[in-house]
C-alpha cells in the first residue's frame, strides 16, 4: 500500500514537472491562451501532492520507508523531482516578472507617444505640429 502511494506521488510530481515545462514554453513564446488552464491544473496537482504527502508522512510510514531500500529510493526520486519542480517554478516566476516589466515599459512608451500626439491645434485654433516616434506630422 505504501509502495502504491509513493508511486502515485511520483507520477503526480512527474505530471507537475511536465506541466511546468509547458508553462515555461507558453511564457517564453508569450502564448498566454493556455496559461490560465495550466495554472488551474498546476494548483490541482499541488493540492494532490500536499494531500498525498500528508497521508504518507506519518511517523510509522517514515520509519517503514527508511528501512526499505525500494521505498527509500522512491522517496529520494520524489524529493529530486520536487526540487526540480521548485527550480522550474522559480524560473517561470522570473519569466512572468520580466514580461510584466516589458509590458509596463511598453505602456509607458505608448502613453508618452499618445500624450505627444493628442493635441494638433492649440487653444486659438492654430495648427500645432506633433511628432510620432520622431517623425513630424501635420493634421
């Protein structure tokens, strides 16, 4: 029974690892259409991992795992995968942060450009030349 639970937990961590790779791809190519679904599925996997860990991590089970070589190796594999998942999740977080900074910078540029070009006549109705990205325009 413990072997089954650990095997199931390993499969779940493998699924999380694959999902994080897919999330990284979406963030890298800025294909945000699937991202919401991926985040929802990631949350479900994390909850499942947490519940499994809580079930398995009793004192009695941990003693059994430490005394059985197969179970001990399985536990180590799970821990390795979780460390890798944590690392990948941090990378994805950095990608999100960089994307947000890039979008903020783009919005600032667009706002400044819009502000420079919105008025083409002054208060007296005289033509006011504006510039759009360095080019003079006349309305």
